[in-house]
């Protein structure tokens, strides 16, 4: 019996070597593309997103602080409005402007009420310029940064000692904050005496 075998019967049926190499290259290339995509697109976007989230949280914190400050301001305004008589007294004692005419009128009225005669009233102010031209400050006077400043005045009045004592008492009980710094007395005429009084008044401007 004769046995004939063809060489085609021993040919391998597996995957060709070139095909395996191509497949491995494609996998590596795919991984490289994914890595580059992640590095250049995803990571920057993630960083931007983290920055936006941090900014958003910061804005939320600012918003909450503004709400808290608004509530405090509203409460402060309500408190101020509920103490208007006290504020009026304070404004009279320590005005928010340096108008010397107010002090002049006050001194003249106090002198007239005691029956004395006003010889002369001089008032000097060496502080800041008045705010009369500053519309913003006049509209919202309590928001301006201020400090206590001084008005100096020299007052010459003529009268008796009893009248002058009454005048000093009226100065002490006046709504305007006024300090007497010195008093000079000169002999007058017709039983009257000249009193030269140096005064200090204050403003909050």
C-alpha cells in the first residue's frame, strides 16, 4: 500500500507574523493618542474647572458676607432711627459742619437772654475747609471719615457780675458743647463791667 502526503497538509493555519505586529502597533498608538488627549485636553479642562469651582465658592462666601453686612447695616439704621432725640442732642452739642454762624447765633442768644450787651464776637477755625460744596458728603453726612476739630472764639460782653454769672450758667447748660478757657475783667462805665471771654467749641468734621 502506498502513502502519499502533500506538503500543503502541513501548512500552519495561525495568524501571520505581520498581522500580529500591526495589531500591537495599533494598540500602542491608541494608548499614546489617549494619553496625549488626556494630557493636553482633559487635564487643562480639569484645572480650569477646579479654578472655577474655587472662584465660585469664594463668590458664595463674599455673597454671604455681604448679606450679613446688609443685615447689620439695616439693624444699625433701625437703631439710629429709634434714637432720633438723642441724635438731635448730639448734633447740637457736636455739629457735623464748621459753620461759624451757628456758634455766633448761639453766643449772641445766650448773651441777650441774660440781659447783657454784646460788644464783639470773633470766631476762628483752623481746620479743614467746609463741606458746603461736597454734595456727596452733604447727602450722606454719616459716611464721611471725621475727627473732632476746634473753633476758638473771643467774646466781649458788658453787664453786671450777676448777669455774667447767669451767662456762665447758661453756657454750661447749653446744648452746644462750649468750654470757657479764660476770662478777663475790665472796669466799665455806669456800673457795668466789660468781660472778655475766650471760648472753645467743637465740631465733628
